[in-house]
C-alpha cells in the first residue's frame, strides 16, 4: 500500500458568494473517504476504518477518516468543506463544486494514471503532493520480516526515500515548466520518521503494533486490516498505528498540522496556509 496523495485546491467563486475552496483528492487508502464501498475490493473504508475517530468511543464501526478530512476540517482553514467520494450516488450537481475525492484504497502508481497534466490543463494550479511515508516501519512490514524482531524493514524505506528524492525534483521541474502552477511537496516521510524515533516526546507509547488487532493473543501479530470482530487498544491516542498499514488519528493530526503551518523542512516551497493565500 502506497502512501501518497495528491490534493488539488482550487478557488472558485459561486454566485458572488465568499470565496470557497474546492478540494480534489487523488490517492490510496490513506485518503479514501469511501470510494471503495462502491467497488469490488477488500480495502473498504466503510466498516474497516483507517484509523480516524468519528467521535464514537472506539470508532470501530464508523467510516475511516483521513488526513485529507482533517485538512478539510482544520478550524484554522474554515473555508474547507469535506470532499465527497466520487462514486457515491449523491456526488453530483452542485456538490462537486466543493471538490471531489477520487482516492481508492489499494491504489498504486502507474504511468497511465499520470493525470497531472490533464488536471493542470483543466485549470488546477494549487497542487499538494505528499511523498511516500516510512513504509518499512508500518506494523505489517515489521511483522512480515520475522527476523527483524519487530524493527523497521530497511529496504522499503530505502525505496521510499529514492522515490521521494525523485518526486521532489519532479515537482520543482513542474513548477518551472507549467506556467502559474504551484506544486507543493509534503514530507510525510520526514514527519512520520520523527514521530517513530522520538515517539515519547509526541505522547505515544507504542509505534510498533497496531491499536486494532485481529489477533487478540498476539497484539503485534496481526497482518490483517481492522475488522468489526477485532480487538482495539484502550487508548488509541497512545498508538502511532491504527491497523497494520495506517496511522491513527493522533498521528494524522501531527502530519496535518505540519502540512498546514510547517516550515520548509516539512513542506516546500510553501505550506498549505501559504498555498491557499497565494
Ligand atoms: C514509466 O515511464 C518511464 C519514463 O517514460 C519509464 O522509464 C518506465 O519504464 C515506465 N514504467 C512502466 C511500469 O511502464
Ligand atoms: C523547522 O522546524 C523544526 C521544528 O520546529 C526545526 O527543528 C527545524 O530546524 C526547522 N527547519 C527550518 C529549515 O527552519
């Protein structure tokens, strides 16, 4: 599962009302707000939440909410609305003026899906691209490689890093070549890495195992996504990972804040607040 998302922010004026922001989202399960509920897929954001609380005591039976929703909801950016899933029957008419979420759990990157130029030609100018996270440190990878003793797997992290270096220079190139474009590079890898290695200073107690485990006899043991029959940890705010693949809301919140207001160590050349005001 790749941790990448691309978010297109567009300012649109409707009926002389205040400036509104339309947020178009592309990516995988980290930003899927329900598209997979409408297709044949095991990776559903419906009753298998991807880590984000919807206010319920455990959030187990609620929809997953993602980093993009948190960005959407950020009080500091009150102009955002939540972008609805593209495949929902209600996503039509004037609803789409506030943006649409095309993300699909399990999505990957193919040359054929390179839709950036089309988006640009259709008028998208403010584009946030987050890099690939510390995928070698997700509980799935730690557990998959038994000989690691629950340590991070080095190889996936190296692959992510070399991908990220190329991604960053690609965005610089796009900024130089596509007139009026504003591609912003969000370093979720760096932020997540910091959380993992200094987890205590972020208030976490566990960064190795998922809060939601399908194997009650071995809390670190589950390679499966969370499900209604799984057991959940007592305090999810103390866990960095919700399931074997996805961060908890607590982790997403840290990343979201960095993307909104962080300095160039986390998001460059400008942060989301500056992007919106640009
Ligand atoms: C994608 O495109 C690049 C550049 O044209 C090429 O080098 C690469 O082999 C392609 N990858 C796939 C999987 O087709
Ligand atoms: C960005 O902020 C972090 C933490 O506040 C700090 O450690 C880092 O040096 C800053 N980076 C730059 C380039 O200012």
